[in-house]
C-alpha cells in the first residue's frame, strides 16, 4: 500500500507541474501577442522664443511607435518626471509649456489631465505620435539657452508599462531682445500715449517737459542717445547760421551729454512691462533769439547685450 501511495502521489505531482507549465506558456504567449512595441527616442524639442513677438512659439515632438504584434495596441502616454511621477505642468526657462497633439497625428488628449494621451496602433503597423510643445504664457525668459528633461511613460489601458520611460529633452532658445517706447506718462511698456514730438509751446527760459522712456528686454541693454544739433534747437529757417536755443536732458535723473553720443546701460526686469524711466527736458536761455520755430532731433537706440 505504501509503495502504491507513493507512486500515485508522484504521478499526481507530475500532473500538476505539466498543467502549470502549460498555463505559463499560454499566458506568456498571450502577453507577447497582445502588444510587442518598439519606439524611437525622439529628437530634442527646440523652441525659438521671442517673448515680444505676436503669437505663440512652439517646437515639434515626434515619436515613432511600431506594433510588432498581430493584435492592436491601445496605449496610454503620460508625461512624468525623472522619478516617474505624473506631471501637472512643464516649464523651461520659467516659461510654461503645453503639449498639444497635432491634427495630423492619431494622438488624442485624454480628459482634462495634463500630459495624458491615448494612441491606438493596428497590428503590424507604425504610428508617429506628433505633438507641439507650445509656450502658454508671456514670461520673459532670460536671453540664452535653457533646457530641462522630461519623460514619457508608455502603458497599456490597465496602466502596465510596455516600454522603459522615453526621455524628452526640452530646449528653449531666447534670443537677446530689447525694445523702447517714449510715452507721455509712466507705466507698463506700451501704456500711455506715444510721444514723437516734445513741444514746449512758447519758449521760456527754464521751461520743462517730461516724457517717459519705456524699456523692456530679456537681458541687459545699452541705450545710445544722439542729438542732431548736439544739444541745441536751431531756428528752422536760419540753417547753420541761424540762432539757437540750448536745452538739457536728464534720463532717470542722470544728465545726458548731448555734445556727443551718450551711452547708458539699463537692466530692466524680465517682464513684458519692463521699466519706465523719466525723460526730462529743460530749455536754456531764450532771450535775444529771433522769433520762429526751433527744433532738434534726438535719436534713442537700444541694443541688447
């Protein structure tokens, strides 16, 4: 009896092992057929950014997926950080970035969640997921090149990873930019009426007039001020030999030397509003000059460093 019992138990154990092996083989083959996926690492996303330009800047992100199985693959793509945590937003150089599927792509944005997409790939097919990394706010990034790294997690509809996380390199190039505007009142860049002519009306010694030089830039900038007649207003009908009226200019309380090109460095805050500097004009002595209209032309240039 003992010998028969041992023999029977041995056959029973062997039967269990064979069944388990068959089950494992079936499960493995099913998984393999379900989604055999290959993906290319994408090229770096490059955004050329001018914060003062009209319209949104963007850069392309294209990722090729190949389904090597004989069944369809339904993918979930999710932007994550280097630890694998889902991102609620992305930025580079302080500029917020939104990833938007291109219309030509089969990629679909999933719900209201940031950076979550769906992609279906037919058996033995390849699909290029196409997105645009679009600047979503009007931040003034410091001039230069800024970079950050994100990752794309690729899973099935149940959240099971199908590939190692795909690295995404984000590069934002902010070309040095600077702009100026002369306004009749202090305020953000472009606010207040634009001033092209400083009109003193009837001339009087010591008369003053104030405007504002508005400057915005994404780097330090150099202002160059030039006076056509080197600090005097000439009689419009007298030419070089006519009478003149001297005047003085101060920029933010600093005397401007109009006898030659005057250079001044500014470092406005990195905002669209920039900085507003008082620009003060004061007439010199006017006694004894012939009547008529006097003028000078002042040119102010700004150059980013």
